[in-house]
């Protein structure tokens, strides 16, 4: 992208880049926004600001910036990021339209074809995705998009070994941005793991995690959990105000990432009376709208008006999203921090907590580059601390909240798919439907990191994954409180 940035804006951008590399992305974003006041419609600056928004998980903010940049300069970098934002908003048809329009103008462009292939992969159209990038594989080192698509598609196409060299070449491309380089390292690590090249896989993944900026503070997080447990005690819960209007449609799925939550949502979402909403984020989005007044709990003071406003916002959201479905799943895992509020505003809701062997869960997280604020996942010790605190918090919620809870053990689910699936459907108050056993046949798209798992029948190969890397897991075992001399077999 060739648009020049003014000198005043460039100084701010340079400082923002330093902050980004130092693990302060939000401070960096403020400087980018200040730079935009000097060059409001500069497509390069708009695109760079949008890229940082994406790193922070602020997809809609990024999309709005990219629409402005797209109008000003229809270039591949902007087109590909805009297509990504559209797909993250489940606007797959619009994403295809944007990419196809660009490809008509520049057929065979590696970056555009790579983005197209990634889009096809997310739709489960793997063969078409591989076909899209086939003509430009020899130029993969020149394109992050091609290399990233290749990391997703090559193994199933039987071309994993070939892809390793091409992806390594892309990583060495000097023009590649640091965040994109990290993304390719994560993709390469996953591919090497599938190819059973374990030593190489761990080396690549360990370096990728070491280079990921993170501001996670284990002590601060433990204090935050302490505060929740203190503020949402049994006495306060007993005095909950009753909302004048509420809903029993939401099914909140909470727990650790990579613990089986996507699988559980897919099983329930296959039921004709359930809408699988994905990571809706409805509770977090509602918080700024709550007015103060009444008795304080954390940063919000609750009186009858506040409770009614919050409940009404959730009723409106789940009714709109669910499109008439009797149940709507919300897989925003961070809702585990807000179950007290959820119990107050939606007392008819159901809560499902997914669990998996802690070592398997944390190793799977370590192999994943997450978008947004999951910055505890880039350090084995931090992963262990976060897991233990989440366990502690959930036990508290179970002891004080009047909500119905169901805990799904991932290992039991893969061993007894039908039995656990029937329990899940019964738990949310619905009659059994055989479609829940064929969850992988449901049409549609998914944006989860577990995209492969939810598109094929149940498999057991992920059970005991940590044993492949046991020699590296000392810090994780210590943080989890697991004796290094013993194995946790689930």
C-alpha cells in the first residue's frame, strides 16, 4: 500500500508500533486513532489501525475503518482484511462478493486467492480451498494469505510435508509484519503436530508463544476472582431483585478454551429447536448500558430499574438472535466471570460448563493463536494459574447461585456420545432428537478454533494429547498443582 502518511502521523505510528511489540496494544491503538486525526482518510493508516483492532478482537471497529479504506483504495491488503471482518460477522456471502470482485480485477493475485481459500476452509469446502491456491503455491513465500491457507488445508490434502517448506519460506519473508509472522508460526506448529514431527512442533510453538505480547498478571487475576467470590456471596444472592421481564431461552456454555465447548454447542445446535449463537458476547455488550443506583456489586450498582434494563436488553438480544428458537446457546466462555449477573437478570437460563483433562486443555491452548484478550494462553505457567482460578470460581458459583448447572466431561462425551448428548438435551428442557448425533452434518459455518472437530464425527485422538509433550510441561504441572512424577489420565 503506497499512500504516504504525514510526518506528524508517522511519529505517532512509530511509537504505536513500539507499544504493540511491548504488549500494550490498547495504548498503541489510541496512538493510531490520534494519527488518524492528521490523516483521516489515508488508506494505509486506516488499514493499519484496523489490523490492530483485529488483534484486540474488535472486529466491528476494524470493519468500519476498512470500509473507509476500501472506498479510498481498492487494494488487496484492504480487501482481504475486509473479507475477514465480514466472515467473522457470519457475512460469508458478502465476504465472497468482496473477494470475487477483486479477483475479477486481478485474477491470480496470491493474496486474494489465499483469502478466498481461507474463507472456503471456514465453510468446510476444503477441496475447493486447496484448488484456489494451487496455481500460486510456488509463490507462497511472497504471500501470508497463501501460506496461512496452506497451513489449514495441506494436511487433509495429503500435502503436509510439502507445505512445511513453503510455510517456512513465508515466515522468512522480510516484508512480513511481526504479527503475521507469529500467526504463521502457530499454523506451522499445528501442522507439524499433525505430521507427528513433535520436536519441531514444540520448538516452533514455544517460540511463537514467547513472542506473543501479553499483559496477563496471574496475581491480579487471582485477586479479581477473590473479589467476585466475596461480592457475590450467598447473602447477596438471596436478596436478588426479580426482573419484571426475563427469558429462559439462553444456554450459557462456559469454561476453558479448547475444552469441548464448540463440540457441545454443535451437538445442541443440531437440535431443530436450538439456535447455536456462537460467541455472542451479549452480557459484556450490555454492561455499559446499565445505570447506577441501588446496592453496589463490583462496578455496577443495582436497583430495580437497573435490573429491569439489563434483563430487557438480554431478552431483546436472545429473541433477535434466536429467530424463534426455544433455546439459544451463547458460547462466550468469559461469561464464567459474570454468572452472578446472569443469574440475577436471566434466572431461567441454563449453564453448561465444559471440562477436559487440564493438561490436554492447556497444551491445546498453547498451540493456538487466539484473537482478542485471551493473553493468558501464551505462557504455560499463566495457563495453569488461569485454569485453577476458573475452577475455583465455578465451584463458588455452583454453591451460591440458583441456576441449573451441568458439567460435561470431554473424555466421557467422546466415549459415550449418545448418552451424554441425551443428558445435554434433557438438561436444557427439550425432547431428544436424533439430529444431535449427526451434528457434523449440519450446514452452515463456524468461526471456532475447533472448526475441524465440529465438521466430522466424534473422534478420540485428542484425548491424552499432552503426553506427546510431557517433557516440556513442568511449568504447567506446577501451576496446576499436578505432581510432576504422576500422570493425569483424565
